[in-house]
C-alpha cells in the first residue's frame, strides 16, 4: 500500500467504500501535535464507547516497523506500508480509535471521524517541558501547532464533515469532547442500523 492523497484515490476509494465491511461500527482517528492529548483522549473514547484503542506508535515499536532513524527530528522513520498492512485487518472490522499525530498516510475510507486535538502554546509548552524534551524538539512542536500543520493535513486528506477540530487544554475541554464523541457515535449507530424487517 502506498501513500495517496484523497483526490488521487477518490475513484478507487469510493468504490471500496461501498464494500466496507465495517459498516456496523465506525472508526475514529485522533490526531494532532505531540502533547495535545491524543493518547489520553483515545483511551477515554475507547472505554466510553467500547472501541479498540490502536496506538500507531506502539504498534510500530512492537513490529519494529521502521525504515531507519531521522537525525534531524531525532525519531524513527516509520515503515508506513508495514504499519498499514497490520492495521488493515483490525480497522476493517470497525470499532477502532486510531491514535497518531499524522493522518495523511491512512486511506481516506478508513475513518468516519477525524478528531484534530489542539492546544495553546502555553499549555503545550508546559506539557512538553514536563516530558523533558530537548529545547529544539519543543520549539519544533510548538511551531507545528501554531502553524496548524496537522489540522491542514486533516482538511487536505478527509472530507470536510469528517474533520472535527477541538481544543484540548483543560479537563473541561476533555470532558466536553468525550460527550460530543459519545453523541456522535450513538447517532452514527442509529444512522447505520440495518433496516427493520417490519
Ligand atoms: N484535556 C487535558 N487537560 C489537561 N491535561 C491533559 C489533557 N489532555 C491530556 N493532558 C495531559 O497532557 C499530557 C500529554 O497527553 P498525551 O500523552 O495523551 O498526548 P499525546 O498527544 O498522545 O502525545 P504524543 O504525540 O507524544 O504521544 C499528559 O500528561 C496528559 O495527562
Ligand atoms: Mg500519545
């Protein structure tokens, strides 16, 4: 599987969408700059609506799915094909909350909701500092958040109604997003319920 933009893949993906095998459960992607709270949010969503939390970073580590080391960014280079192949089996069943900072290498058809978590510079600075990240890494991530790189990436790769941007600075923000996702999930199930036989 190779990286394709939503536009390039539209014909093929729309055809595939008709044959979705996971129509009984939706899939959610939680993305955003490191430190915006994806893992905590994904775990809470998974608990609340009984979905499977798929942390892509953890999955890659477990599979050792890397194509080397990025010296500039001081991180592994993900073997995207390897990760996507492994995920396909799980995602095709539906009911997955996928937790990863980026969103552009997943097939568009996989997700019914792409949640982009946002945080203010002050909040993100404190969270990344608490992790003892190097100054350059903190600055790079703050810049990424200020320039809304992940939000633009989501908007470029998924249909407009699928992408939802939410602030995740406070516990109040967190709880309100969880409530919103639970309502969205319940509505999705109602909208996709099999027609009654009566
Ligand atoms: N809404 C929130 N209010 C306050 N603190 C939060 C909130 N959401 C997450 N946090 C805290 O922010 C920190 C980062 O959260 P988390 O590890 O979930 O981020 P992440 O986006 O998964 O980061 P990474 O991309 O590095 O995996 C944690 O200490 C977490 O407890
Ligand atoms: Mg995380």
